[in-house]
C-alpha cells in the first residue's frame, strides 16, 4: 500500500473544509486538533458511497454496528464485549456526558488525571459538575496516591462521583498497564467511584499492549466508550459505542433514546473500518510510528532544549517547552511568531502549563516544516 500520510499544506488545505484546516489563516500550519492528514480508508469510502447510491440514509438499526465493534475487540484485544450491554451513541464525548449525568450528582465532583484530553474539562463543565484533579506522576503514569486523595476528596460530601479515564492517555500517549488499571479499579471500588473509560485511541498502539479497562479484575464496575473515529479519521461521521460493565451502577445503562444520535452513515463507516479496514490501520500506524521517531530526531537537531518522550500510543506528541521561556501557553506564542498551530498545553489541565500537543498524523514534510517554524520563532 502506498503512503497514507502524504501531501503538503497546499494539498490538504485545498481538500479539507473542516475545523483543522479551516480555523486558522492560510499562513498558519495546523498540527493541533486530532484529525489525520491521511488518504481515506478505501473500504470505508466504498461502504458509505454504496449506501448513498442506494439511498440507505435513514435511521440506524444499530445491531450490526454493535456486533462489528464486539468482533473487533475480540480479535484485537481478546476482549469479550457483551452485545447485550453495548449500545450506539452519537460519539464518545456525548456518551461520556450522558453517563456522567446518570452516575454523578448535579454540582458534584468528577475526577480526572491531568494532563488529559482537554474536552473532559469542557464536558464536565457542560454537565454542571466540577473537576477534581488526580495528576499523573512525573513519569506520566497513573498515580495511586493521587487517585486515593482525589477520590477521598470527591466522596467526602457523600454524593456520587465518577473518574474519567483516558486509555490510552491523550495527550501523553501513555499506555496504561493491566496492573495499573487493576490498581485503579481497586481504589475506585474502595471509594465507590464509577470509572468511565474513554478508549477511543485504543487501536493505535506502538509500544506495549492496550488493556481494555473493563477486562481487568474490578473493571466490570465501570463503563467503556469506543469508536472507529480516531483510528480511521471518521470524526465527522458520528457513531460510537457505550459498553457497560456487568456490575456498573444501574444509571450507567443509558436509555434507548440515547442511541438516536448515532448516524446511520457513521455506523456503516465504523462497520467497514472494524471489519475491512484493518490493513489500512496497520499502514497508518506504521507511518505514525515513523513520524514519532522523526520528531525525536528533528527536535534533537533543531530544539534539543524541548522535552519529548516518544508516545507509546495515539498520534499525539506532548512537548515540554518550559525551557524556551514562552510562558504558560507556548502554543499561543508559536502560533503568533512561527505561524504554526499546536494545541495549548494549559487546556489539558494545570500540569499542562508550558507544554504543547502536536499532531503526528500528517506527512513527514509537514512535520518537518512545523519544527522549522518552531525553531524560527525562537530565532
């Protein structure tokens, strides 16, 4: 298969009309939001095109989508997903928000571990809850002591609470081990905290092995959310799955009405990706792997003062720019001076001050130009 992450900025700007290439002016190189500059997966294109051609654009049934997701989980992670406890939702964050509403109290606390997916903060706020932080350790791992403290604080008032797990971790690319997840499950059980696992980046792992949260001892008290949207670049085709653990709180099982937002075309795309798009995924993961190593070389040559731990999963890179003297939000300065757009570190929590997140799912040429622009902004 030919390269999927290819093309220059002019090519992608002429082909894409969405947020990644549309928010900033034509002089800004965008490596921020989690979309890929990738050629589409042919089986997905064929499936969606065929549906459009036959006018298959009505309301989704959902059964085949659930079965395809369960089959992919079984084949990829040896995870036995029970279709009876699985249902479609519009996307991972909509599903997560609804579960937060059902398993926590209005105005109450929800725990996260920063730096973590920045939308967690927005959706917790949108649901009328407040964030309690249990930061990752300095090594970027789940910190049992921080979790103990945060869970105790969150439960001190006696209300219900939840923990939002990012597995693998976005933006750091950390792959949580089975042992770490089992420890988390034990701490959550001791404090009666519901774990809600965003596992959207699970198909893209470079080092180590992804462990589904619900598969570890104690994980059956939690809830998982899955989608083909990140790994196959299908964010605009809305469809995801909620998998409820066998011992999850009653409120974690969403009402059937929540499945109505899942797009029929999104489900058709997801089925095609999970069933026939695995070769495409292997290729794009290989190219992301090459880019994460390319970035290491480029930074060593041009910006050795920037801290970078090569991510074990996802297509995100987390750069420590604190030594550059660009303040709490280096992304804002680099966008202004260098005309290159990264995600703002502070948006991922207090521990993100001085950091930027870089999207690696682009061509090597664009990634190289991005580092050139970073270096130029400091000249």
